[in-house]
C-alpha cells in the first residue's frame, strides 16, 4: 500500500477529498517560501542569524525520518508543569521517568524533543548527541490558587546551552494581562540564545477569557492567532508553534484591534487549509516555519493527527509538534501515531494547495 493510499484510508473518503483535492485562491502557493531540502541555505543565509544558529537549525531540520526534507516532527512534553504531572502521565505512568520521554522521540524518528529543564538535564549526557534537544524556558506553574495563567521563566539560556540543546522554546500568552512583560522577557532570552548559537521556537498562544463570546472560542481564530504569529516572528523566533485555527473573525466579533475586509474573504476563506495559510502568511510568508500543535488526546487521535498534518503541509507549514496524542498511549501506539504524521510529510503526492 502506498503512503497516499494509507493516508486516504486514515482520513476517510469525505475528509480526504475535502483536504487533498482543495486548491487555494487566497495566497498563491508560488508566493510562499515553501519547505524544501535547501530551506536553510535559501531562506536563512541572508538573515542576521550567526553561523552557530544556522548550524543548530540545520541540525534540527536534518534529524530523524524527516531529515533533509525541509519538514520537522517534534515531540513536546512540558505538560508535567503545564497540566500537572498526574493529569498528564496518569494515562501512561512510564512517562513519570523523563528518559522515556526522550526515548519516545528518539525511537519514533522525531527531528527533536522539547521539554523542561529538568527532563532534558536528567538525561542530557546520554542523549544530547543522539537527538536534538529543545529546552522550554518558561511555563505556567498551575499551583497558585485561584488558578492564574502566566508564563514565568524557569531557568537561564546559558543552562540550556550547557546541556547541549540546539534550541530553546518559550510561550507567550498574547492578549493576556501579562503579555507585555512576556514579550520583553522572551525577546531578550531569544537574543541571547542566538548569540550562543541556539535556534528559537515560540509557542504563540492567545489567552484571554474575553476572547470567548456567544459560545465561540476566538482564542483559536485565524485572525487572532495569525497576528500572534506576526508578533512572534517580529521578536525573531526561528520557528512558530501555533494551534490549528478553527474559526475566523475574532477581531470583528470582539470589536477590537484593526482589520481589513480582505482578511475575511480575499485573503482567508473558511476552509481549514486557507485558515492555516493565513497563519503561514503572517510568519513572513513562510520564511519562519509554522508548526501546528497536535492538541489534546481524544477518541480518534490517529486520524485527527493525520488530518492536522495534511492541513499544515498543504497550507505551507513545516510540520507538526505532537505530544499528548502520542505519550498518553502505549509506546508502540504512540510511535505509530508519530510515524503516521511523518508519513504525510514524506508523501510526495501531498503538496501545497
């Protein structure tokens, strides 16, 4: 069975037709900086990134099953802090042991593994030369009562460099009361990471209770998340992580910010690939790679993950950063889900819409 046949079988005929036959009329695919094997040479060589940072990016893009394709597959496991360890690892308690997190990424052929200082430091001497490590430098600590949502620094950039990381990752809650402080903190941290030669990945999440209105969650609206992406690339993130958009019209529904009518018609339709392409366009037309997140684990994780990967790839993104759908499963099943996602990016018949 070909990769394409396998993917169509996982999607089902209706979803396969909707996603694989779609052609976009918003941002033409020729206008995008599409992922390809020479992405570092053609996109990043004229930037201000130093040689060591380019080498780190090349290491990330060159590792694992997707190595040399221009696409990346990353396992992120920071839920031990972001969602509490018990809530995250109870479905599969082997991941209370941090080595199993790194093993999952390594054995499934990921481009890299993203986790906390503690997780990666505990096994860095054993694995830093085997799989690219991405240290997540800030977190929401979730132990303050009543619960508050704020990203605070958990360590230093030098510490991440000392343990052999090729990149650091950070989250900014755009739209939150604390976002201005987070922007300054992360921009300064990313500047130092680049000085030391590490790449930077930004989790560009919108987070504000007021972004929900009339039963709709505009925290996942294309216009709001895309603007978060645009702020993220402005502070020199090398890769953006973003949730897949589900709706549009956040600015107009909430009646704030500045908009243009083309944002909701000519430049973005309601098709999921066009919603995601608007995110890509706001990452400097794909100069900065867009990773979409795999989301929470549910009842149909394999098909959902493959669907998200198809949307990201056809929109112009560079890959998927998928965690809970994999590590909350038995290890062989988790590996299978990650490899199925990677197969989407390896399938030559699936191309930009």
